[in-house]
C-alpha cells in the first residue's frame, strides 16, 4: 500500500472542507484512506512491539521507530511512515 502525492493532495483538500460541506464521494474517499492509514499504522506498531496484545500508543511507536526493521517487512519509505503516523495521530481518535 503505497501512499502517492496524488492521494495525500486529494485527502488534504477534502480535510480543508468543513465536514458538512463534503460530498458523499469525498466522505467515502476519506473513510477509505483513513482505514488504509490505520491498517498501515497497526502493521508498523506490531513490528515494533513484542507484545501484540497490548498495542503501543502513537508516542511510543515514534520512540521505537527503526527504519531498518520496518523495511524488512514493508516497502514504505520514511516519508510515507511519517505521513501515516501524523495522519493517524491527527485524524483517527482511537490511536491517541
């Protein structure tokens, strides 16, 4: 699941609109993108912890960041991982 500049640009444009002014297609795109980002976050979090029963918080994930270890499992760039962590921290309440 690669994150393209087109994806992020479209999502950032949607996020600028007040929720009540978003079209149904935009709400669906945002929901789908949020699911992708959460799935990516969970994968990253799981690689960085030995205890999968107790999920790490976003701050702990950031502290444990190890690009070499992550790149053994995922084809993500450092910029993609940083965008993912920032997105879930700002827009997905369950992660905070």
